[in-house]
C-alpha cells in the first residue's frame, strides 16, 4: 500500500524552477535579479525575494509567511533601487485533457497569464517527465502512465517571474484515484484490549493497514500513548507488537490526538521540540504515516503543529501526514476548514482529510448521512485546493464511521456499511476506516455503547469484511 500515490508529486524540477532565481543581492540592493515573494512557494534559509519594493532573506524554511520586519522568519536586506518597482506577472494556464491516455496529446494554453504593468516575454514549461518546452500554447505527449506535475513559469519584460502548477494523470479515466486504490485502515485503540494484538486482529480481520491510536502529550510535551507518563513513546512496550504487524506486511499509521487528552502542540510552544517528538515516533516504530485527530479548537496549536510538520516533511522525505477532523452533514466544520487551510499555507503536503462520520447527535450515522458529509467535504476541499481535479479531491477524502451503536445519535448498521462501501467505490474515495477494530464483534447485541463490542448482532469482524472488499477490488 502506498499512501503517497494521490499526493501531488514533489519533483526536483519544480523546486529548482521555483527557487532557482534566488541569489545574492548587490550592495545597492538592486532587486532586478530576484523573484517576487509567492505565498505558495517554499523557501529555505538564505533564499531572497522581493516584496513591497524591498529585498528580504529567509532565515529558515518558510512558506506562506509574508515578509515583514516583525516576523522572525525574514530579514529585510534593504529597499529596492528601481528593480523592485516592477509588478510581477501572474502565471495561469489550462491543460486539456487532464487525464489523458499514454501517447495522447495534451494541449497547454497559457494565454490566461497576465502582466499588469508590461508584457510577458517568456513562457517556460516543465512537464514532470524530465522534458521542458517554451511557448504560450503548446502540446505535449506522455508515453507512460503516472501522475505528473506540470509547472509554468512566465517572465515579464522587466525580468520578474511567476509560476503556476497543476497535475496531469496519465493512463486512467479517474486520475489514478479509482476504488481499486482505496485504503482500508481501521482504528485500534492500543490500550483498550492488550490481550488482542495487531497481528491477532490482522489474522481475523485481514486488514493490511491499521491506524494505531492515540499519542498525546504526557503533560510536558513528550509523546506518550494516551498521554500517560508511564507510556511514553519508546518506553511503552509497543514496539515489538507494531514490528510484528509490519513483518506481516502491514502498514501502521500512528494517530495523535483523539477526543480526550492534550496534544503535543498544545503543551509545547517550541516547534523544534514538537517536531522532535513527531520524529521520535517515526524513528521508534519505523513508521512514515502520521495521522492527527484534531478535536480541540486551539488555533495557536494548529499553527505550531503545521509549522513543525512542514519542517519535518522538508527535512525528511517520505513523511506522510493526514488529518482526521470532525464534520457536519454539510461537510467540514469551520475549524476543520481552518486546519486544512493553515496546513496548506505552511506547505504541509497532506495525504488524507479523514472526516469522522459519527456521533452526529441530531441525525443517525446512516449511509445517506455519511454520503452527505462526504459530498460537502468534497466541496470544501475543492475550494481550498482549486488546482486539484474532482477525482484528486475524492482521492484525498477519508471516511471514518463509528460502527454499531454510536455514543449519541443512533446506530451505524451493517447495511449502512455496505452502502458506504459502494459509495467509496463509485466516487474513488481514498481512505475508509472505522472506530474501531476492538468493537467489530457482536459481544453485546443489546444496544450498549462499549469499547469492546458494537452493540448490535453481528459476526466477528463483519464490518472489516465489508470494507476489505472495497480495498481488494
């Protein structure tokens, strides 16, 4: 299973193209050789940009932070002498089709690019397959299936530049996000039933991925299972259990957060320390997939967390980040939207936006309610990520119902799960999960809300069987 298959590829050509114009400014702060600051561009320490007719230098990695003397991220080198007066152009282009077959021509049109105070002199293309081209309107053919990031850079008559990018999916009608690639990764609360290991679950449920919950702060900003001082990461005795599951070919996603407890980014205000704790989980358990179940409305913690995650991904390849968020029947909550928008502004490369389709309270967690939430989430994400195709947005979405009797608002029945599974297949939703494997049995068919049974009459691991079918097709 490859959790990164739907994410926009981070081609080296993109980094070189966007950052390659940085260099040392002359003593008189001639800004003509430096590119304008772009909120979507990631900058490293030492990179220089022009912003509001001044030259600025980044002290460390940053993305989305406007240069300002009050911001510790940027140093003002000096006011521009002529070279900073030019208004940068705006790069914009269309691609048709965006999901071609191999050897099918794709038309790229950059006529929508504009320059408010001059004219565009050059159009440079990087196609993501190792080839480049120049010109306002061109065609290109991809010979192999895959996902390719296309970057357009325009240069105006004063030498200022701007870049725009999109993704072309070659070889599938659905952009590489069809139901055959859906991931099934149900939650397991690691301390609920210590007698049933991840391997025990695997042998009965057949799940080749699992979301292990929950890592929290021990009160001092240290990563600990359930936030318990005697269950700190590396000291809790779970490494062998996780390794045994991985040895069977399983993928473990470690989830931070949950409905109770304090998250690391709430207890620590130092992003370096927050990043260190995330890294300790990766190193201790040999995982690359981190999930963050955000159920508190602490915006300062959200900002610190996203800054730490962006730096972590920048420093270490292959770190996958997903968010699990509350939702309404109409989509994400306002706080959920803020979490995603803030992550994007910091440059966090998000895998899944997993919505908790459970405990609605005023409506039952039926299949139709869950589908309404999914459709609303798709609209929300399409607004946040306008550069992504509808199929790519579906591929980012995850659904996590609470199987059986919910704490409030009714029951998610087996029939609901079958309908949700069909919906996942029809839309190409990227992730399906549920809370939790410990509850996937009929040990309390009396309507109870229990951590160890579903509260309904069912066969053991019957929900798992339904969603495993989605993953296997």
